[in-house]
């Protein structure tokens, strides 16, 4: 994959189902064919939960853009619910989100993360409703309140609630006093130490399109970045990796009449298959 860098100046709950989810038929209706996401962005391919839906043991964490689940089968056993499915990724184009199956490649250690195996211990009343709500979000809108600050502006615009709730209240980022825009006498900051974008998942290697990631940020008088926000994400974990890289950038600060000033800029990444 080739990467090009350019610098530009400038807990929700699932809806009530109305019936207890304690039979295989009810559980299949709840899970199979639904746009589910692992609420905790767990990265392990085998996950165990107690009867309340709390994770038992440890798991690494991945981008929520790599934590969709397409449930293929369930088994209601005497003491637990067993769920098998495939991990799904999300590609973003503008505000359009597209779920895609994650493809592994032979010999790649991340290929195994295609499959997801989940076990949930049986609640005392046999009703798995509450535990499933703790494990899964039903759609991206339910995940929005849980996302990092740098996702919030985009997520409120792109993932509106499906239940008609008011989504007009957008998060606002308070910028430092005296922030300037590059242009005229304000000279742009100069990147000193770029940080390579490192892809932790095989998903980035399956790109069949050429996405762009655009990040808004502030560069202070010491050349340090802050107030990072995703203006144009791409999905598939590329956004978190790009944010992590930019957070470690160091600049010669912007100047006005030879003196350092605080500026707002955009940094973009072009990814090619």
C-alpha cells in the first residue's frame, strides 16, 4: 500500500423488543441479520461473557470500524448461549457507511479475526436481553456516545439515531484563544518529524478503493498538535491509525511577522490499494 501525506492550511440501549429473549427463536430474531457491533470494540476472536454481559478475561481493542458482527448461527445450551459469526468492517465514503466482510490473507496472523465466537452464561431467569444489550450495539448510532472525542462531530452527522430522536445538537470543540488561519502574513507550520501510519489490522491490506482521511487540528506555538478531529474518515481502522500518527507529529510552529503563533490546519492522508 502506498501512502501520501499532504498538509493544508486552515450508553445507549437497544429498543425494547416486547418479549423475553429466552428461546432460540427469539434470540435468532434478535441477532441474525441485524447490523450488530461489539459494544466494547473487543478484538479477540473468542469472547466469553458472564450472565450480565460483562467480559470475562481480557481482550485487545480495535477500531469500532472493525468490530461489526454478522451472526450466522446461535445455540442455546443449558448453561450458556453460543453465538458464531463473521467480523465485519466498515468503509466510509462521505457520510455513507458500508459494511464489508473482512478478508484474511494466507499466512497473515490477523486473518483469524474473520470469525467471532461468543459465549454468554445463562442469566438466572433465562432471559438474555440485558446481557445482549451489554455485548452488542444495534447499529452505529448506538455507538456514537461511546466514541472518542475526535469522532464525535462526524459521528453525529453520519450516524443519526434511527428512532427519530433529536440529533441536531452537535458537539462543539472549544479552540484556544488567538487561533489564526494560515495565509497572508501567517506562514504555515513545517512538519519536522512525521510519524509513519502503522496498520495493526489486515483490513488495510484489502482495500479495493482509494480512501482519504482528513484531520483538523491545532498547532501551538511550540509546534505541538492538539484538538484533533476527524473531518473525513475512511473506516477499516485507518482513521485511528492516522489520528495516532498525527498526535505524535512535531512542527516548526507557524509564524506571523517572524513570531510563533497558534494556527488551525488540516492534515490529509491518501491511501491506495
